[in-house]
């Protein structure tokens, strides 16, 4: 990323905070980052922590930036886009982290012919352990695509998809995915308590087991299927549990849940795009 590139964030919430933190931790100067929000108290806090230039006027921020990160709630994104249309620098890159809003709608709200990267980060980004799916429209240059990847990689891994519709699949897997693991931790903790453990111990065992297993999967060249096989002794306790899961169509339960998330992501894209 060039030292002259100026990145502006519209919206000072948690995800913008995480990305700004990641950028600065990766060596980007605070002088290259600008921030706007209507919440003056939140802006003041961010300014004090990062020594950023801040604005309460989105139009003023947009006029200064080579990259504009739209980090507002999806329901107000159309309003923000209409606000800044006339002040965006020619060729400025637009990066949206607003869940569900399609590129064609963002482009329409901005007046057309904008280079836009739509992204789907997830909440572990708040700990720099996120994973983000990205899609670029035809107006995004190679260098802008690299720049968008660098910005989102500041909070974890970034993976590109060739078709925007695949962001709905990303949403179903990694966007909503943390909640699936929280549910598994919750269920395992409750089961541990039912088996006689105290709640604190059951929670600690569940959380650390999930963390350790994820770290093993990340570090290993083996597939998850192979790793599972290595810890499943014939006729042992793990096999008994796995067979119980399989008897209740565990794979099908997961597939149905992710399909529901995928379908809902598509519906939300239509609903949010109806805004003018």
C-alpha cells in the first residue's frame, strides 16, 4: 500500500475499529486513515486512541479519500451512498462491509461506474482472527483489488470469489459460522453439566477443546476427516459419540442450517436493494 493512499471509513463501529487497528498494527500511518460518524462521542474516542482525522460530515470525508470503506448498517447504506455521490474522487475505490447489499445496488446509489469491492467479514475479525470473502466488480483495477485485499487481511484471512452470488455461500459458512460454533460450545457445556461437571469447568473444557481442535486443523496438512479418524479409536468413546451424531443425520442438520442461511442472505440482498 502506497504511503500516499488515503483510506476513509464511514461508520466508526466495531468492525471499522478492528480494521483500523489492524491497519495501524501492520504499519499504516494514522495520517493515511480518516473516519466519519454521526456519533461524536464515539468519534472522539477513536480520535484519541488512534490520532485520526475525524469528520461528522460524510461528504467532507469522501472528498479526501482514495478508498472509502462503507462500514454502516445495511439499512442506511443507500442514504450514505446518495450523500457522498458528488464528492467521491474520480476512480476512488469503494469497499463495502455492509452485509447483504449487492454491488449493483451500491453502484446505482453512487451514480454508476464505480470500482466496488463487496466483502463479507466475520466477527473474529475483532480479534484479528477473521476471514473475509471478497468480490470485485468489473471497474476494479488489479492494484485496487490488491489494495482491498490488504485492507481486509489486516484482520485475518481474505479469500476472493469470482461470482457475487458466492458471497451468500460465504455468509452461510463463515459469516454466520461463529454462531454455529458458539452453539456447539453451548450444547457441549450443557451436556457436561448434565453429566455432573460444574458449569465453569464444563465451559472451560468446551471452549479450550474448540480452540485446540481449530488450531490443530489449521496447523495440520491432514483434512478434518483424517484428523477425526486419528482420534476415533475403534469401539472407543469417540466412536460411540460420532455414531450417535451420524445416527441423527448430523451432516444433514448442518447442510439444512447453512442452506437456510444461504437462502436468507439472497432474500436480504433483494430486500435491501429495494431502497432508493
